[in-house]
C-alpha cells in the first residue's frame, strides 16, 4: 500500500509518496541515507530538486530537476510562500513510507491526530450520556 501525502503546491489533487524503490533512488541521487538527511534536517533546495522528480513521478511524464526548479521559483514568487511548503510534505512522505517504523508512518499520515479526535468525540459523548449535558 502506498502511503501518500497531499502535495498540491504545484497543482490540485497531487500527492507525493516514497516506497522502498523510490527511497533507494533518492539515496543514490543524494549520496546519503534518508536517515542521515532527516536527522540533519538537510532539506534544502538540492534535496527538493532531487526528491520531487522521484516522489511525484506518477504525476509527471519524465520529470526533471529543471522542471521542478521552475515550479519552485513560481511558488516562491507567491506571497507568504516558502521552501518549507515544499520540503515539509517531502519529509512527511519519507516518514509515511514506513522506513522508520509503523508508529512514525502513522504519525506522518496524521493517523494519531485522527485517533485523538475520535477519542475526544467518544469521551465527549460518554460525558454527555453520564451527565445529560454537553461539554
């Protein structure tokens, strides 16, 4: 199962993901392990230009770093835009791949937040039943 992260920076309905083969391709291209990259938080322009063609290749025919350099420049020209808008979902997609374990993958996918919200809703309903009032 592909665990993807929404990535609508360059267009609607896009998502980014990394499976084992894509992670291996990324490591080869960067000359570093994903563990090293994320530990050092080395997610700058080179990281983005290398990761985007790999993580988004299902959306683009023959993606290149040059294509994404242009897209990044267009994005950064927008008001309040930053490189973090691009780097953060890439890092989340790497974490969501499961390479660092299920718990981290679930957190990257937002599963913990969903479970916490469900727990809060259930707790609220229980309080409502017990007291007859809403919190």
